[in-house]
């Protein structure tokens, strides 16, 4: 299970992680009143911390990590791709739940949506103008891609009466210039909420992608994966700002041509 650290267009692959544990910071501050009542103050989000370990790393492999831990790539923060994100959902948790989107004059946040056999979606985006695209997840936020790895974007969307709706996969270069895109199939108004996807391979020069909609009346549960097909939906586990806050190495074997170490390191979400 590899993980990735770096920036758009310069993601460094750490070849194998044997263990990955993630913990979110407590989202509530508790206090008690003089009357004995407990109060809870909600924080906007819970930054995550990953504890990772890898056994029998060779010197060239653990040197990749030490470059981040020792500051060779600068202080950060860095893009971090956990081991499970490429085939579950590369988006951030809030992005995948549409709760960090930027409402506009014609786009508002909606409530829960019943997806039938797929259960309830906890939040949604709604539009009253078929010409307005959902510029989701902070509008201009980009998800990393790697040359040679196919990408699939998906979402549940509905169409306004008299029109059809689609999901679009857009590619961007290192200067955030659009390099083209891929369209999903059309969703008819009679279908209600339907999950559709678009798949493509990054063109030359592409370092990131986005998922947007075309003429959608509503949207829930977007996802981006490094796969050639649509995967079961999952809350996003990607991280756009992180630092390597600690690392240690235990030497296992050191003979000519056969030097191995066990590694452990911590990646901390910031920002």
C-alpha cells in the first residue's frame, strides 16, 4: 500500500506502508456550568493525524521519507495521499460531503437526500438555474493526478425539467490552465437522483483534476478515484495540507547489499 507526499506534479511515492492508523482531533470542547449542566462547543472541523509504519525498507526507500522529515523539500505543507484514498475517494472529507462548497446566488446548501438502496446522503447542493454549474469544493480546488493512472469522477445528480445533467472531469496543468475534460452520460429529469461517472487518463502536462456538473438541479456525494471504473462511494480521505511531524528508524539488518530498517512516522494535517 503506497502513500504519496509532495505537491501537484511532484508527488513522491513511498512504496509500501504496512500499517496506517488515522485519528481525528476532537470536534467538541466540553464545559460544565455551576448548575451541573454540560455544554458542548462545536469546532468547525477535526484535523487528522496519521500514524504509519513500514517494515523492511531499503535505504533508498527510507531516504524518500527522510527528505520530508529533514526539511529537504522545505517546511511544507504538502499534499498527502493516504494508502486507501486512491481507490476510495481522494477528495477531502468536507469536499466529498459538499459541506465546504461556496454557495452563490443560484446555488444553496440542501438537506439530506434519500438515495434509496444507497441510503441517506447527509447533505446536498441545490440550484434554481440550469445554466449554473456546481463549482464544488471551494470552486478552484484541485485533486492530484499522476501520469499513467486513470481517474474516475462520480456523483449523484438530478436534472431540471426540460434539460439533462452531466458530471464533468476537468484536467489542469501546473499553472491551473484547463487541458480538456471528459463528460459522463446524460441524466434525464425522469431518473430523479442518479449516480454517473466520467473516466479518463491524464493528458500530457496534467497534474490535477476537478469534478463539476453541467445543468444539474441537485448534487450529492461526489468522488474522485485513481481507478478505471466507478468505485463504491466513500467519504473522502485525501489531505491537501500536511507535514511530516515525526519519524523513527529501527535497523533490522545491515550487511553488504542487504540493509533493511523498520520505519514509523507521523503525518499531521494542518491549515
